[in-house]
């Protein structure tokens, strides 16, 4: 039995249970991955899973998952408890919503919350979130003008009562989405993973001889809060500011932040940020808070587990009606476009107070085209469904990323999804679930920003509809007019580019058509460099040239390193270039 004493042995006991709780939610997440239908979940890991105390405070999150989901879900569970008080819940209950303002910022994210009972009493709650490929409406693009156009909205509702699923709700879901089997399967996966988390929690409680989580919850939250505050107190106190320019949809955007570092916490205020957009790239405050807090924790307290205690000292504000705090019914489907930039904004503030500096800006915003084809889509594109009778209507999404910013002391990571943390969906998986053909996917030479430490490389992707069928893509690609900036003398990453193999014009924003037989070419942006490029080790430059990461011309022009035609380093010419 767990003692209430504060002896070293009891503290060790609590720490062991804390670690076990993290393992429980990781198994919850893995269950979700194994049972989900959408490629966004089972291949990319675009999900979150966590356990909460009876008050709705997050105690542990799975390592597998995205900051936007996890940190948004951390605040969401209390909304469920407001609608469905714990005393009214019964074993076998599950509750669901995809309300952007209560959970993860757009309708494509479904969140399910489920109570866990031990010896007839509720001891905690499990919550999980997935990104479904399709939720009806216009799809996950920026074209909508109001949230009502963007898909099916599910208010806070019972998904199951005492183990009996809400069949009326499933009928509504099936009637409003393009891929009903896929969406329904994902909903069942959410309930299944919460059930597995509850089962593992009960096993843990029985093993450790505890009847509830209250003492453990108190230890987790307070220990984490104190550790985060201690890390914040090591920073220079005061205020710092940073501004980041974005391409936007129909006009350029500004993200402006003022960070206040005090004894008890960090506050980030986004006054000065652009007003809300008329298109679906807006961000709700919950999602703004999620990625801001993630950016701070990455640099200030990365070793402290993510929970209610470690998040509490980090607070966020944004003017109501601004791009980062929109109100219903603003369109929000492509909110990741802006939200993924927020850690870069935060890093720019922290660079001014952290010894040794922080990583340069990266590509950051995922390139996530949602792809449609078949049936009415072919008619819309002028191809005619009768010309392609074997292509059934389909909807899928592909997750791809550019390069991360260079770090103080290390190169940036190539083709890495930071800050979202999702995995790239394999080409084979995308081609299996939809009639697509990938012709090319490779590193993009010279895309990483030059520096003593090179920015991460982007990639080049070429794809089309299989069998020369046309496809439609919902696009909202960033870092085309405003590439990632370097730090401390480092160069910018390469800007992104979008084109058709045929040379016909195509846009980087909104709904685009790829004609049958043609290929869309996506050149994803690179991360910024860190430090003076002329200080990079010439042998590392030569190795990058040999690997096809930078060209001989860039080695000479940007790094002042001469590489001979045979690939060998010309030390004499390099010395002359660097002395000039």
C-alpha cells in the first residue's frame, strides 16, 4: 500500500508509478495506431492519448502524438466534464466532439473521453484524439469562409452509454462524409484505445495496491510545476519581442509576439498579430496555446514530462478577433498552416535570452494536400466520370515536410516534421489506399540554409493520378515568399515552389487541378542555417557535396570551399577563398 509519508522510499514509489502511468498511455496510443483506419493515424501518428484525474487535469501523455493534439486535449477534458459531470458517468460510457473551439482547432480532429472505474468508483479519465482524413464539407483546405462549410460538426455528445454505442450518431456521421467506413472505424478505434488505457490503469492500481489516483496526481502535477518554474528562473528576466512574416492565403500575414519572463512563469502575448483571415487558415486560442507552450517547453524545460503541472507556468494571450484567437464561425480547417509557425516565433524570443542561442527557423508548416478524385470530382475538372468508370470517388491526405532549422552545434534535420512531430506517410501506403502515382521523392539539393551548421534539407515530390486520371488537391503551402530565416549569420533556407511538369501554371493555395497525365511537382522548403557559412569545416562541406546535399557551385559561393571535378577538396583554393 502507498504510504502518505514523504520519505525517500515513498518518493521513489511515486516516481515508479509515474513512469508506469506514462507506459500505460503509450500503450493506449499504440492501440489507437493498430486499430485506426486512416493513414493519417496508423502511418503518420497524427493523434494524441492521455490520462486525466477526476478534475480533468492531464497526468500523463503518450510519447506518440502531436503537440497540437496533446496540448489542446489537455484543456479539452474539462469541457467534457462541464457537459457530463463525473457523478453522472457510468462504466462503458464514452463521449465525443470535434468542436474546434473546445478541442484541437478544426473539425478533422475527433476527441473521445472515457471514464475509468475501480471498485465501482470513477478514478480518472482517458482521452484520445485522431485526425480523420475526411469529415465532409470542403475538406481540409483553406477555401471555406465559415466553419459551417468545412464539414460535419459534432457537439459534445455521448458516443456510448454503458457500452451501447450511439447508433443515431453513427448514422449522422455516415451520411455526411465521403469515406464512412474509414471515419466510423477511427471512432471505434478511439473508444477501443481508451478502454485499453483503462484496463491497464486498473492492473497498475491493483499491482501497487492503491484505490485512487489523487495522491499520485498531486505528486505529478506539483513536481512538474516546480521543475518547470525552476527552469524558467534560470533565464534572464524581462521582455523580448519577435515578428515573423508569413505568405498567408490572399495577403501576407504577421505573427508578432512579446514574451515576458518572470519568477513564476512565462507569458506570451500576440498583440500586433494580423487580424483574422477571410479564409480557413485561422487559429483558435486553444491551438495557439498548444503550440506556444510546446515551443517554450522544447527549449526551457524539455526533460520535464508534459502534464497539467508543467504546462501551468506557461500562459498565452492573443487579441480576440486576431488570426490567433478567432471566434465562431470563422473558417479554421487549415489552422496548422499558421499554428505550426508559432514555435519559430517563440524561439526568436528565447534566442535573445538563452546562452548559446536556439535553432534557426525551419520549414515548420507541414505541406498536407488533401487529394480527391473519381466521380463528381472528374466532372468538375472537365474530364468526365464516364471516361474513367473504374475510378471510384476517393479522398486521402499526404503529410510531407521540409527541413528543420540548424541548431547551435548541429546541422538541422532533413525532411523532418518539426514542430508537429508527425511521421511522413509512406508512398506505398498512399498508393495503396488511393489511385495515386508517385514518380519522384528525393532530397532537394541546396535547400538547407548555409551556415557553420547547415539547415535541414527539404524534398522534391512529383505525383499524379494513376492511369493518367485527373485529381484535385486542396493546397495551402507556406514558406514560398517568406523562407526560413537563419540565425547568427546563417543563411535562409530555400523557399518552396509548386509547379506542373507540363509547365502549365498552378497555384500554391486553394483548390488546384492536376490534369490527367500531368504531374504536380512539390519542392518543399529548407531550414535556416546557424552561424557564418565561412566557418563551416571544409571537410563537412565536401561530404555534403559528395552526398548530393549541396552543389559544387554553392560550396564555392556560400561556404568558400573549392571542390574539384573529381569531388576532392582543393585546400589551396579554399584557403584563398576564405582569406579574400
